[in-house]
């Protein structure tokens, strides 16, 4: 069983009263300590967000690198309920799609 932390921005925003601001949330600590962090968009209609926005926040606000974002994406695959074969196939597909991303300047 994995120790898993989902990053829906809505949950972080709700916890800000404990930390004072979004940047003080221990997201980076969780990631650095090996907690299996993944990103999702929670309820995009209710919270006016998207998976792109979620990644943008962790990149811009928490200064996660492209390598970190890749690892977080792989974490989502690892934490999924897919079979191991399906996970491996998805990792291969993701790796192939990721390579061109690194060659261009993107706005995630």
C-alpha cells in the first residue's frame, strides 16, 4: 500500500487557514519525503479548475521542476487501480509523449 497524497488545489485552498497561505502548505515536504503525490482536478466545475491549472500551480507556486511534474504523473499511474500490465503500458505511452514536451517551451 502506498502513502498517497492527491493535489487538488481545492483541498489546499481549504487548508490555507491552517498555514496562512498556499505557499506555506507542506506540499513540497510531502513530495521530498517520498509521499506518493499525484495531481487531479477534483471537481473542475465547482472549483473552476482543470488538470492544467493544478499542474501550473505546483510548478509556479511550489517551484516543482519538469522532472518533478513527470514523477508526479508517474505517481498517478502507480496509485491507480489499473493492473500492473496496464500501468506499464501507460507508463510507456506517457514516456513517449513526454519526450517532445521537454523539447519545447510550454505553458502548463
